[in-house]
C-alpha cells in the first residue's frame, strides 16, 4: 500500500539554525500539506501546496517557513532560523485529485535546543 | 468559539461497549468532514469520511448534520485496539486548510 514517508524521524538542532524536513508524498497525489503538533496539543495546519505553489497558509507559517517541491518526488519544509517554540512533530500529508482524504506521513520530531 | 470543538474525554469504557463522540464546527462554509484516529506519538490515520447521508464501515458509523453543524462517530462492539484519540476534522475546500479538533481520548478496558 502506498504511503507518505518523512525524513529524518527525529532532528535536533540549535536555536537559530536552519532545518529542512523532507517528505515523499504518495506518488500520484497532487496536493501536499505540512502540519505541526506541539506535544500534548492539537494538530495545526501550516500550509497547502498544489501545482507548484502555495494554496493556503496559516498564521503560523510566517517568513521563517518555506516549502518547495525541488523534484518530482520530494516536498520539503524549511525553517530558516529555528526558535525554541518550533519544537514539535511535523507531519506531511497528501491527497489525490478528486479526493479530499489526506494521508499522513509518520512525522519528524523536531527538537530545538 | 473554537472552529472545531470536541469533548476531550477521556472516555473509559469496557470492551464490547458502544461509544459515541460528537463534534461541532463553527464555519457553515465547511465542505468536507472526516474522522481520524491518532495513537500516542503517531501520525493521524484516516478512519472515515463523513457524508450527509451517513456512512458505515464495519463497527463504525459516522453522521453529519449540516443544519446543526455537528458530526458524530459511533463505535459498536468496541475492541481494546480502538483505544486511541479520535480527531474530528473539517475542510473548507480542496487544497485548503484542514482544521483539527483537539481530539477525544478513548480508552477501552478489558
């Protein structure tokens, strides 16, 4: 069964450093998303991406964040200068055309020290 | 008012019991509705989409009431493996933001 994959599973970084979180969505999907979940809190939408551009973003997704689909398979989330409060689980998701059902990757746990 | 509101629980019920969760949403423009389950420190997994006509998948039944803006999930004959957090999810349109409720914790005891 096709699945969304994410790397790394855990990333530890120092405050102020840049991080890139990687996702490989399901191969025939065209809509891509990033979410975050701070420990003990709810899942929060960050950004949606379709046709090589951002469709929608939340107020969390400020200038420190960017997304890219550098090739036909990867979908990345970059945080330019990490803050302590960026520590969270980051989930990538995708869905296909004609379906709103999103499938999530296993997440990357980001720890900012 | 929160965009998507759920009773946080926890619901602690014996194996074999029937349990029901409700969820309310505030934006009448919402178009698509889902139930996800999330196990501790894991990703949300799609349980089922929710349609106005209601839909059933084995022991799980989901209902949508657009007029009252609520969604429900019924689990019959609960199993130990049903223990998880159940997330109510609302979507406005394709490729748009998805709003998660805070989740309802369910614990099934033997």
